[in-house]
C-alpha cells in the first residue's frame, strides 16, 4: 500500500472514531474553536456527522487530497472547515516510526471557515 493511501486510511479511521466518541485506536484529540464550541448542541452534532461522513476529497481545497486530511462543508448558511494534523507525540516521549502513520499523534481541528 502506498504511503498516501495508508495515511488516508489512518486519517479516515481517526476521523470516524473521533467523531463518534469511539475509543480511539491511535493517539489524538479533537479541538474546536470557541466559535464552534459556542454553537447549539444540535449544530455541533450535525458538524460531527458531516465530518464523519465527509468524502469529497477532490474538491480542489486540499493540498494533499489523497491523504484525507482536510475538508469543508456548510450547514445552513455557515461554512465549516476541518483538518487533521499529525506529529510525533506532543509530550516528546515517543517518536513514532515513519512507516507506521497510526503511531503519530493526530489533532482534528474544527473551525468556521472565516476563522481559517
């Protein structure tokens, strides 16, 4: 499996687990801007559902669409953006092996498009 395809698979797994509240099979967290956090619970649930179901990676908005690490969508009039960044464990204790992208610490960031 090519590295981009493997990264996409790992990003998709992380995105699905993180947005369903499933126990994560890899290290990572979800963060949202204050503006997203202030939205009504029904809208926040809809945002998570849109991120979980997202599959429009060829929309030209992502520099690395084959890695499935970024997307945008609208709910009503509001446009949202999400992205997955990954790095070595932020504590600096564990340095993952580059051939194992599932060992990298992932951060799923959710924001309103105008905050980007």
